C-alpha cells in the first residue's frame, strides 16, 4: 500500500495505524483491504444438487462431499477464501458468518433434532470461555418435531487469524434421519473490521 504526503510517496507492505496526538488508535487501514475498498473479503455460496443425508450421533462437516459442489462468489486473494465448504481468512480480523438450510425431518418425531454451529479450524469450542455455541432445530413443535423445521440457520461473529478457517458443523440425534437440500442451502460471510 502507498500513500502520498506533500508530494512524497511512502510505501508499506503492512497495515497502517492512524493515531491521535495522544497515541490513541483512531483507525487501522489494512494492507489491500481498506474500509470501503472493493477488495474487502466476502463470500456467498450455495450447495448443489438434491437431498443430502448425514450420519447420526456425530458432528458432520458441510463440505463438497455432503453438499454437492458449492457454487457462488468471493472476494479474497493470496490463495485464501472459500474452498470445499471452508472459508480461509485472508487477513486477521473479526468476520460475520451466516448459513441457512432447507431441512426435512424424515420421521417428524420430537427426538429427531439437529444442532448447528460454526467451527473454527473444525473445532467446536471457539466462543468466549471455550463454549460451544450451537443451536437446536426440529425438537418439539407441531406433530412432535415437525417435518420441515422453520429455516435452520445460524449467525456468528468470529475472530480468525490469517489462514484459519470457519466451516459449518451439524449434529443429528440418533433417533431419526434428517436431510438437507443442497440447492436451497447457503453459507456467506465478510470481514467486519
């Protein structure tokens, strides 16, 4: 990145930090990813194909094998970005992630439930205090669990260092089978700072 001050150009390969005269950080401008820059890391992908089944009593990863081939767009560079159901952070920072799924609960039973969460580097406990921030879908409701749970989705803000990745993890109970439709499921996110 380069800036011009009084006719002189100053080059740098690292981030710029603007400070007040009291040394308080006012703004950080990321190398190649300045605020408002059209290169700010972002992505939006959807699954492909029809119904996808998953194993029960275990955490499943939503990768190409389970969602068909992911299709979509991204803005990232340097070999980072979205691949095989994972988003690799091109720069260190806080990222917003969201996913939404079209799910069918085969037996509609109240014990046939699903947990959704985002994993950092395929792990579960990335939140404050090592908590595992998952949610439950398809448990209770009309006719027990209801065969079409109301839009299973999850959102999170996660700090990633350059090269770490975020992926979607799904857990199914052992009492029944649930499936997801690849064409109607998506995963998106972007850098916040």
